[in-house]
């Protein structure tokens, strides 16, 4: 049924639950897993003193954030490789939901954790999982904490 599963990870508890579902489904269907982490481009801005906004040099920030993303992806990959034969890692920069949807064009299923934003936060920020569900062309499994 599924030959390629895309697992979106961000280090959250829901992301770790999604990892378990992706492993289970990959084992049942002999699928490969692609693990994606998207570095949100809005992180290149930091608060300075007295509320001013500082922009860090683009290449420095990208290198730092890419290294952190790589560390997370390698930790997840090590766990998954014990259970699934083919595992790939993908680091992207941009809006998380958009990059996940773009990458998913090469996959049969997306597995993603829900962070469960509610109220005004959800209206202002939006939900990555919700946007992935809305715009992806393949099935999406959203995993949330009980």
C-alpha cells in the first residue's frame, strides 16, 4: 500500500509519537521512510536589547540551524534504522508546512505530529499539521497525544 512514508519531525512529544506510527506502518508495508525537518526561516531574527530586532548574518544562522536540524534528524534516523531498512533524511529551510507539502510529492503518505494549538494562537499562527493536511496531495496521518 505505502512504498514511501514521509515523517515530519520537530523534536516535540507528538513528533516522537508520529515516529512510532511511521515505523509501524513502514514495517507492515515494507515502506521506506524519509525523515524531514524544516528550519523555519523566521528564526533568523532575534530580539536585541530594548525590543529592537536584529537580523543575524544569513549564512551563520543557516549553518547553526542546519547543524541543530541535522543532529535531530540523525537521532531519529538511528532509532528508525533499527526497525526499517531504508531511511533518508531531508533538511529544508522555509515555512514548515509548505516545505513538507513540497517534499511530499515524492511520497505515498505523510506522518506528522499535532502540536494542538488552540484559540487565538491557532488563528494567528496557524497549524503546520492543518496546512499539510489541507494542501498535501497524498494521505496525511496526524498523530496527537491522548
